[in-house]
């Protein structure tokens, strides 16, 4: 892991290592994290897959699926599982000639993770691989989670993994013996002078100029390189010019600005490209370029020649990358705010009209451009769509980020009924990922649902009130405020009776059953839990686990088992707990299974309930029950 401040030389060292590896014939892969995509789940991985598969914009979905299938077959991956998983990851339609996987979002996430690792390890079986992950300080949470698991595989494969980051990045994984951390420090004077001499080439700079470069750059390699280029390009050092009149930029930003200014009209190409991001494609840039295409191609060629951009491939299939994030940032900041907003608006409109798949695959990108353009009413629905898409992929931290961005924009709009209607679904959607990331009893969870309840009152919404009350119920339930939870459970039941929705009855009876059990009313609790189970259908209600965090059938069986144990029916309790475990395993919903395994040991002691028995008999029955559960878990 290579750590250092911006401009210290991380990217240059990566570039040199990649060139060395390429000369030796090894494979290499580079994944770039982006400041514009810090809440886009798996953005670096998806971008790398797009490049790896060489998808073209005009490729049909069937063409892309055929390409994907061919590539995966060449790696020896099991196609019936790998093709649907990668297709879903790349937002391609489900392949018709493969059976649907019918996986829960969490299970889909896990299987996709395994497929990505299998692909990478298969590549390493063919030949050694250099895997570079750049700018981890901008990585989204899902990418860091995948990287955490990937690093565990490095010692067993022919992989050299290089991670780059700035000092503020703190790895979310523990220290490992096979992971070496290198921190880059600023260069000493002699090294600065060596870079100046190398960059200047045939141009001999006066010692006074070199001295100023050494002082102003303070040992930052990128600044040294750019400042020297600025001096040479300006040709201010000549026999006809006094050395004392030489103007040397005071900062790296000033130096980069000076270089951009000297590019003339080409500067506009760099500025528009910077609005797109650090990495961009030729076809998107040409789609938003306002003038003739030859001028665009000439401008890009000039930027590549000036080493401000790197190019991969040839137009119209070319991809470009700013040499450094600071160069892109300088070009972006050099655009007037009003012009920048027009660029963002135009880019968003072009993405909607000519790159329609972006609305499905990267709604957060459209949300970003409309936000920066100041078109808040267009941005908010895309933030909501991005949040919902992240929830469906179990990318909960990204979902919180997207939904919070939408709510922040709504807060800037005048209060109205329309604003309340837009705000309500955002708060409802925010509840589940907040529970997943903060916990049931977190204050943020209460705030989200309490605000949603107030909005329901404002707009007169009844149907959407149910998930809101249900969210508040679980908040008070876990905080052990059981009388408040009971009141909310009764409101849920009244709402279900008013709407006569079978699905609402499932959750309402579950809520009351859970709360009454905690209040010591086991008989009443059992009645409600049985009524919930009577209406429960695993196929029909399989989405409730992702809306509310756990499957109602699994939880009702587990709670019913505990109620039966307390009431003195150990055999029935044991049977219900077995059924709960079987259902949880079959549904493969991790949190539901975890809840059931949490409750199961409580029923192990139920063998001692019933008729009065001697101490030895009670001990034997407890041991038999315990043995039965251990056997079940081992087989499961």
C-alpha cells in the first residue's frame, strides 16, 4: 500500500511499475476510484469490467451477453451461475437460456463476490497479474468490502497488488503480514534538481531558476515536473530575457493554470473533459462537444502530447484519463461557475437522450450532473432511484448517501405539499439502510421514521403510513420501550384492518406478537404469531425481509418457539425452532438466519420443562435437546 499526499509521485511510480510488468509479459489490471463516484457501489470494478469486455456503446444487450459468455467460458467459470451473476452486475437483461438464480439480494451479493474472485484467480492461474487499485481514499464502501476479501486471496495466487491512497485513508481491514505499507515523503534538494534537469532536457536552466524551483516546489514531484515544464514552455529563459524578470508560479495550482492558459483554444477541451470526470470516453465527450469534431480530436491529441491526458485506444473507442486528479481539478475550477452549470446540464441531457442505459446503470451520475447544474427538481428523483438501486444490491452505506443527498436538496426548496410528497418516499427508503448500518435503536432511525410520519399526516397518505409505523415500532421494541411499541403494534393492526391487505396483517400480527412476548403475555403473543403465520406465504412475502430487515415467517416461528417454551410446551417449542431454522436456511437471508440462531439456544433448556423431575433427569433432557440442535447446525 503506497501512501502519500497529492502530487507526491504515487501515480508516477505506478506508471513505471506497469511499464516494467508489461515488458515482462505479465497481465495487469488497474481500477480507478473517483471523487465523483464515492457513493456508486462497485464503480471501479464495473468500469474495469466494461474496459475488460470491450463493450461498445452501440452494442445491443444480446451482443454484450454473447461477449460476456464467450469471455467467461475462456476462463473456465461455470456459465449457468457466472453469466447471470455478471449480467446482473453489469445491468444487462437476464439471459434467457440460463435458469434464473432466484437469489436474495444478500445472497446475490455474496455469489457475485465469489464470481469476481474466481475470475481474478483464474487470470492469475494463466500468468502473473499486477492488480492496481488507485486512489482508495475515494473508494465506495462496497468496493472496499470486495477489496478486503480480495486481499485475503493474494498470498495464494500469483498476484502483486498495489494500492495507492492519500494519508487520510484508513484501511478498514486489519494489518496483515503479506501487506507492506510504504509512505512517500517529499524529495531532497538533489532529487528535485535531478527531475528539473531531466524534464528540461536540452534546455539548460540558470542556477537561479533551479533554486527558485527547489524553494517553491518544496519537494513535491508533480509540482517540480509541472513547474519546470511551465518554465520551459514559456521560454522565458533566453539570451534576450533578463533572468531577474522570470515569473515562476507560486503554487502547483498556479503552475497548472499557466500551462492550461498557454494551450489556447485547447484549454476548452480540457475544461469540458474535466466536467465529465477524471476518466472519460471519446464518444461521450464528442456528444457534448459544441463545435466541429476535428477541433476536438486535435485538442485531445495536444493534451496527450503535453502529458496532461493519457489515452487508451483510438477514437471513437478511445478512453482518456487525466494524468493526475489535481490536473483535472485545476481544469474544472478554471471554468466560470455559470459556464460549468451549463456544461453539467448539457451533459445530463445528453446522457438521458443518447446514453439511455445510464438512467438504469448509473442514476447517481445523472443526479450529480443535475445537482451541479442547479436543476434540483430533476436531480432529486435520480438520487432516490440511485438509493433504491443501492438498497436492492444491499449496498446500504451507498444507499444512505444517495438518499441523504436527495433530502439535502429538498431542504433547499420552499415548503409545499409537492415537496412533502417527494420527501416522504425518501425518508421511508432511508429507514432500512440506516437500520442496517446504524442499528435498530439508532437515533437516526427514529428521526427518519418520525419525519416520515409527520409527512404522512401532511399529505394525507395512508398506505405509506404502514412501513413508517412499522419502522418506529421496531425502534421502540429494540430500545425496550415496550408499551410504546405495543401502541404502535395496535395502530399497525388497525391500519391493516382498515385497508384489508393480507400482507399488512402478516407484519401487524408479527409486531404485536413480538411485543406481547416481551411484556410477558405469552398466550396473547402466541395467538398473534399464529395469525401472522396463517397468512404468511414464503413466495408471496419474500420481499418483506428486504423492506423490514428480516423475514416474518422465520421470526414468527422463532418467537412462537420461545413463547411455547415459556408456556411449558418444550416439544412444540423445539419443533417450531427447527422449522424456523429450516426456513431461514432455505430463504438464505443472512439477518433472518442470524436472528433464529440467536434464539435457538434459549430453547435448548426447554427439555427441563413439564412435569417435576429429578435434577439428573432434567440435565439429561437438556443435554438431549442441546445435542439435537448441535446436530442440526452441523448438517445445516
